[in-house]
C-alpha cells in the first residue's frame, strides 16, 4: 500500500533532526579546522620572525664588536704614540740641557720642537688621532643606518610566508574556510526546512 502524503511528510519531518545534526557537526568541524590552521600558521610565522630577528641581532652584535675592537686598536695606537712623543721630548730636552751650560726655556722648546724624531712621532700621533676620529664617526653613521633599517623592517605588518610548510597550511586554510561557508549554507537550508515543515504540519 503506497504511503500517503501525510506519512511521507512525517518521515521527512522525522529525518530533519538527523540532517540538522550532521550539518551542525560539519559546521563545527570546519570551524575547528580553520582555528587550528590559523594557530599553526601564526606559530610558524612567529618562529620565522623570531629567527630572522635573532639573525639580525647576531649580525649586528658581531659587526658591532668588530667595529669597537677596530676603534679601540686605533685609539690605543694613538695613546702609544702620544707616550712615545713625551718620551722623545724628555730625551731631547735632557740631552740639550746636558750639552748646554746656559739655556732658556725658549731654547729648550726650540730644540725639542726641531728634533726629527719628535717631529715624526708628533705627526704620526696626529694621524692616528685623526684616523680614530674618522672611524668613530663612520661607525656611528653605520649603526644609525642599521637601527633605522631595523625599525623599518619591524614596522611591516604583513609577514610573508617564507617556507613551503606555511604555503601548504595556507592552502589548507583556504579550503577549510570554503568548507565553513558550505557548512553554514547547509545548516541554514536545514533550518529553513524545519520552519517549512512545521508550517505544513500546522495546516488543517
């Protein structure tokens, strides 16, 4: 005996809860997948950014140390030459005073100032001081440029995926987001069916 219209309607109404449950399960599963993938991508991006920043810091510290050592060497050379100038001046002065019975301070200064060794050491000392000053200015400019470059790099909001794993996860995320849309539509369709069948049941 063929089922009547009311029997078929009843069967359809009874099947709706199952359909709705499956649609809600699909929707929940899709949304969980999206959250999970977004968390994975954020974690990987943070790790990559942290590694890049650490590399920048390590490179900067290495360059910084090398620059400081170079500057220290130049400044030490200047101090050494300064000491040598003083020693040479004292030596010339003592020799001049010993060889001259009567002399003046002006004669002593003239003798010291005209000594070839003193002249050479003074010139080398000035050159060393100038080299240290120039290197210090250069280091300051280089470090300022590095700081500005780091600030510009850290100001970037978007993190570009830098490895294949993130690219794969992003593709999966796009698929999961599409699945969420489809699941939302399915839930809405089933809920619309519920409203429709409830109206039909109420009809005389």
